[in-house]
C-alpha cells in the first residue's frame, strides 16, 4: 500500500505520539508498504527548533525508509491554550499544502491527540480522492476540558465536540488505543466494524533488559541506594506534585527521586521541589530517546502517573509497556479504569489510587524493603509485554485495517 500519514509529532521529538507513528511506519516499510509522513519541524515540547533543522516552508528527509515532509511551524512551547491552538491551526494549514508534494496514496491517515491534524487529514483525503482513517490517541477535546484549559459547555468546547463527531463519521475507519476509546467512538454513532483497537506497544530491540549504567547516574550527580524514576512528559495530566509529596513523606536520604523529561509542568514542579528543600529530587531535562533505556535500567522503581480525573480512566500510557519490557518494577498511580484493570489483572505492577501521596510513599517503601517481590513483578511484566504488545504485531494489525478501509 501507499500510506500517507499526517502527524503533529515525529522524531527526533521523543513523546509517545512521535514514537508510535515512527515505529509503525518503519514496520510498514519493512513489510513492503510505501509510507510518506507529513509533519512539522521538530520543536516539542519547548517550542525550540531541534539542531540541524530550519523553520522554512518545506523540508524533506528519509528516516528508516519513510519519506518525511516537514512543514513550517508556528513555534511555541507546549503550554498556554491560545498559543498551542495557533500552533495546531498553523500545522493544519501547512500540512494540507504539503500534501501536494506527496503522490496519490491508497489511504490517508491522521492522528490525534489534537483534532486539527485530523481535519487536515480529512481535507487531504478529499483532495486525493482516497479513503480517510482517523487514529484517536486521546479523547480530545474531553481531556482539554478535564484539565481546565477549556470550560465545559463553552462555545469553543461545543465547536470542538462537533468537529470530533464530524471526524468520526467522515472517516472510513477509526483506530483507537483503548477499549474505552472504542466505546466512546461507538457512542457517537460509528458502527463497530469501522473501529479498530490497536494498543500501544514496544520496540523489542530497544526496550529489553540491560545492565545498569552507574556512570550515567554519577554524571548527573544522582546518588542514593534506591532510585525512583518518573520518565516521560512532565505534563498537566500526570499529577506530579504527588511524587514530591511522597518524597517529603518518606524523608529518607537513601531514596532518590529522578524526573527524566520535560513538559508544561516541569518549571512548577522543579520550583516546588526547591521550595520544599528536597535535595534528593533531581531533574535531567529532555534527553535523546536512545539514552532512555539506560536510564530505565539504572532506576529501581518506575512510576506511571495520572491525575484523578474521569477522563484518565480511559487511557493506557504507552510507557507502561516500555517499562515492563525493560523488566523494571512499576508503580501505577491512576484512577480506577482500564489501565488499572490491565495491571491488576496481569499482576504486573503495584496499582494505587491517583494523586494519593501516602499510598505512593508506602508502595515505594514496600518495594524497597522487598527486592524479591520487586523482581518477581518485573519478571512477570516483561513476559506480559513481550507476549502481547510487540510493536510489529500492532503495526501489522493496523495495516490490515487500512487495507480493509481502502478496499
């Protein structure tokens, strides 16, 4: 097949949407498909251009056999509703224009988390006279409303909800990443046969057990006997103040907390850690994706954090699969919902209530005092991740759905 894929994020950006599209596209190319990705110049999350790129009208490159067309972007940090919306709208327009540089595909695919990219995909599909598939990675605008960035019932929220429903019905097919998302789309009146569940997954070559890298920790001045890590986007959805509160409750100099990544909430969390005098809390900032496995291997416990909001009962963070594949013990702090059912059902982590610092401190201390239990959890998690969530299997499932939609 000739697949034209529109995505707001793509490597060298390192967030979950970028990684998913890249790993799927690479797998499709290896299976004999032709893939063209339309994306912007890399700048997420700080709105700062990555080295080696210029913010000009159109740039083209090849990454792992994937043709990548990069458009001009309105550069802004991943914070502030108005500026981010301007960023989304600008990419929607430039992506449509960039599509004229792509040959006519068999299928046009666009991915959320924001639906302006979806609008671009729908328009490009009309221009190319080809079927359109929408991938839903986030319940948008529901998540924006839940985080307080948009008022429920306001005119912008109602307009975006109409766009959401229009996209679901305009698409020949809808790909979702959780069962809850599938139910949400079906409630909008979309036939179940038009919905495909394709979980997030792991690159088995990248995410696999390895020895710790003590030199890496030393380079960043991270000591302690037991290291707890949050690795990923430091965003508004994760309730990261809970980690600071747990660090304060433990008050144990042998336990060090490490935040690896960047995001809209980093400045606030870092400032708060300093205000509280938490000398055992460290921030590395944004790191290349290639370094992340060594970090995971060097941390004793990994955290998957979500806010205590109903919308997060529907999500499954992709980092859960990566942490599991690395054979690291995981603590999941989340509301009761799909991801907790998954973790508790397979017994592949300690699941606690969202934004409960006392439970988080207790879970960390329990794994620190019982390393055998931690190793057993991690071993089960690795088998679980490798047996059901390898990225190439998910990519194959998605490609088959594309073929059905294009038929």
